[in-house]
C-alpha cells in the first residue's frame, strides 16, 4: 500500500497537519485508507486536491464554493458554463469590495489633508471625524 503520511502531504502542500485535517473534516479531501500499521496514507490526488483548494481560497472562494468547484471538476456531464458562473459571482464580489475600498481610501485621503500634524490630539480632525462617523453609525 503506497501513499503519503499526513505530515508529508502537509509539507508538500505547504500547510499544517491540522489544516489537512480541517479540510478532511469539511469534506474537501476524502479520508484516506489506513496502512496495516494504522497510518493514514493519502494518495497523490489528495495533494493535488489540497493545492486546488488553497488556490481557490487565495481567489476568495468560500469552502462551499470550493466544494462545488471540486464537484464540477470531477463530475460527468458538467459544463464550463457552471464554473464560469461561480467565477463571475466571485468577480462581482471582488469588484464590490474594490468600490468599498476606494470609497474608504477617499475618505481617509480627505481627513488626512485636514490634519495639522502640529495640533493637539484633543483637536485632531481625524479623531473628530472617526468619532462623528461612529456616532452616525450608532
């Protein structure tokens, strides 16, 4: 029986052993068979699958979306259109976050320009703006 121990899998993928176990508990990696000595031996496919999971996470896909992508990857009769749809949803989320971040950057630029860096903190326009914004939200 050949395969990789959990430590070897973790090292090859660049993650911790607990992360491998986490993805296994979440159903993103199948529980491996055990050797006669009781060691869990992961096939090469588990390493590839974990790399796929990590790359999808880097792109911001949720675990549920990653599970769907994995199912589509190995499913018979699935089309690239389904994958495109998930990627398009993810892109829309990213673009929305970019708009939010650009708005935040604009507000920060504005308050920074109002700051007289020699003033006292009790009269700091940045702190006043943050306090006022907190009151507006509450």
